[in-house]
């Protein structure tokens, strides 16, 4: 049933894009995870969340990104796309945050936020993932340079913890902040879940500590 819904959602996105005179073709998340780290995005006219996300989705198109951009274009704070699965787009312009999520079923998800850096630039974070077939969860970080009007990949942001030491079958979920500035990375393994806290230092989230995850 869920796969049928995803096909319908994808179809709606494609039809909407065609109606606007655009060509839309979704890029697999596995391709984005490998490719974003080496591809700079240019012609980003300003550092607003909407423009940066539109530029990202132009380079790495997904139906989740398309849905967020469409909701932002409508000027809506919230849009329920499917009542049955609770698939909802949330836009929080005040806090520089956007997401699409279905409340924990097996659909793809996306969230994004940005921070103002101490050097006058902005740091954009775009999280993409899906829980099954196969599980994947990753974050694309970009520096926005207002002078050059580019989004330059910064793949080395979330460092400071030994990610390579985690046990087999461990799942990692990165939680971007809607409020505040900290990034929380949840790690679910055989020894019980823990969370890694990364605090903002003016330029990037920096690893601070690891503690048990209460859920």
C-alpha cells in the first residue's frame, strides 16, 4: 500500500512540474549520498532557505524536495499531502527550517535548516533518508558564499566522534534543529540507543558529548 502511495506522490510531483513547464526526474538517494560531496552548486541568487533549497533540488532532485519547494512557493506554513499516512510538509521561515515527514511509516523523508556563520556566510544542511529497502540517512552540508553566490559542499562537518567504530547493523539518524542550534545524532545499536550532541561554535556544529538516549 505504501509503495502505491509513493508512486502516486511521485506522479503528482511530475505532473505539477510538467504543468509549470519543467522536466522533473527524481535522483536516487544512494546517488545523492555519494555525489553531493564533490559538486558545487552555482547561480544561488541569495541565502534564503527557499532559494537555497530550490537550488539544491535543481541539482539533486527528489520528490520530497519538490514537495517542500511547492509548499514554500504557495506561502504555506503547513500542508498535509496525504491524510491516511499523515504525510506533511512543515515550513518554519522564522527559524529557517523545513521538513517533509509521514510520522514514522516507511516513506522517504527530508529536512533542512541553515545557520548564520561568523564570517558572513551561511551553512545549509539538508537531511535525506528512508527507513527501508535499504535504510539510508545522511546530511548534505554546504557553505553559502554571498559574494560568489554558490553552495560549496562541506562533507567534513560532523567530525569528532569515531563513526567507523560503531557496531554492525547500527543505524544513525541525524536530527536537524528547528529551534536552537544543536545537531543531535541518534545511534541505535545492540547496546542500546545513544545520542551524540554537536553544539554550534559560530561556524559549524562541533562534537560535545555522547549520552544515553531516553525514548
